[in-house]
C-alpha cells in the first residue's frame, strides 16, 4: 500500500485493541481514537463525525472520509493495536500521537489526534 497521508479536519472499535497509554486523562483520548477507528472500519461517516467540534464536522467531506475507508477499512476491520507514542504541542494544542499496527499485516499508520474540551478537533492518519 502506498503511503497514506490524509489530513482530516481544519487542524487537523473494533477488533482486538491493546495499548500502553496509561497516563491520567487517557480514557478520553483512547475512547476518541477507538470511536474514530471503529467508524472507519464500519464505513460510518455519521459516527466518525459524532464527537467532533463543529469546525471538524464542517471540514470532513464524505469524499475524504471515503478515501480513508477505501484504503484502511479492511485493515481496521481485521483488528489493530494502538501504541501511544507521545504528546506534542503544536499551534497551541496538545496533539496525541499513536502508532497503529494492523492485525495480520505489516502495514502501520501514524495517527495524530487533537481534542478540545473532549471533542475531536483534528485527526490525521499518515
């Protein structure tokens, strides 16, 4: 699979899920990641947008969502394991970074997630 680099949003489960992310407040970030990955695996556009900020919702077109699901939907349906890597401070926001390894595949993705007041404000899959 060629390198997938799709930016979703303005700043911007499913299967067997394990993580090494155990910091305080991790539940919100992990739950958001799981919800987004589940929506991708199930090709559920409305679920993908459901916990987003209004700007996020306005920024994600059905076409851009379909591009992601066409390339990652099958991999996500088979399962994945997120590994929390770090948090970065970019443009005044905390960006949570994960490595996603897909079950039964050598493919991996780098995921960046920005939450503002518990809502998804940015989501990148690289």
